[in-house]
């Protein structure tokens, strides 16, 4: 079994790849004229296993036309294979969703999920989860998250980051088999208001607010994107 340092090094290398992709596509630069872009999910938490990048963008009034004007040029960039869209403004997610599929290498394609949300979005919002989760994690729980995610990936089974974080931080889960057992007995559909408890009591109960992709906020929609998928804006 790999040492914790090895898992952490892999996560950091994947995070570096994610930032390389963000730079190549200039996504923050494309979004800034329209609102405030925020990196969320596993890349923001330095817990990257799957090739996923999650962003949220906030402004007073998300616009379909402006979003396409900003992102359409990406379709012509080398490596961009797909650009998808879902309008969920009148659905529980209450936002606009774009997804880019980017071929980093012939054997490695990354999915970039972007939610444009109004400033007054009631939540959950993945942006609200990043700081509390980072504060709640320590070396042991960080390694447990990576262990669970890597085991799931090795088995070809999908996981959503927000549920892994909740299981590890609030319920003491440390292995993928334990996570599967916990998940089987946990209602984990739709948006979740979970937040980690304060670091000193991080296993005492759930937090008071939801989390990117919206994956706490809505999570990545499937193919084609489904605006009400629980992974939504909370991220991987």
C-alpha cells in the first residue's frame, strides 16, 4: 500500500496539471469581465484524484449570451473536444452551467465544470465550503480522503467529493469500503447544506450550510449535463 506522502504527491501533481489547463484556456481571464470566478472542489482543496476542475462565477445577473460569448472561443483551442451547456436558472440549481472537455494528453481528458450563479444565490454554494473544509482537514483526514478517492477510481466507481469529505470529517470513515457502507445508509440526493464542524469538534455533527462543485451546491451534471444532479456546483 502506498505511503501517505506518495498519495499527497500524486494529488499535488494533478493539481499542478489542473492549473496548467486553467492557464492554457485562460478561463479566469474569460470570466472576470462578467463576474467573480472562484475555484472550488478538489483542485481548490488540493485533493485531486479524478481529472475534474470546478469553478463558480458570481454576478448580479447571469446571462446565457454573455457566457457563450466568453466561452465560445475556447471551442477552437487545441485540446478542447466538447463544450456543453445547461440552463438551470429556473431549477433548484438556479444557475447557468457550462462544461469543457479538454484533452491534456491522448490518454487524459479533463472535465471543467463552470456554474454561473447570481450573487444572491441562496445556496448551497461550493465557494462557501472551501475554507471550512481546508480548516477542518489535517494530515490524517487528508490522506483518508485521497485513499477513498483513489480506491474508488481504481475500481471504476464514481464518487462525489462532498460526500467523501462529510464521511471522513464528521463520521470517522477511513477506507473506501467504510465509505460505501456509510453512503448506503445516507440520503445523499439533491443539494446538501452540509458543512464541516469547527476543527476542534469536526466529528460532532454536520455543518450548517451546503457546499463544487456545487457538488454541495449542484454537482457535475452527467452527459448531457443534468442541472439537478447532486454533484452540481460542489465539485469533485
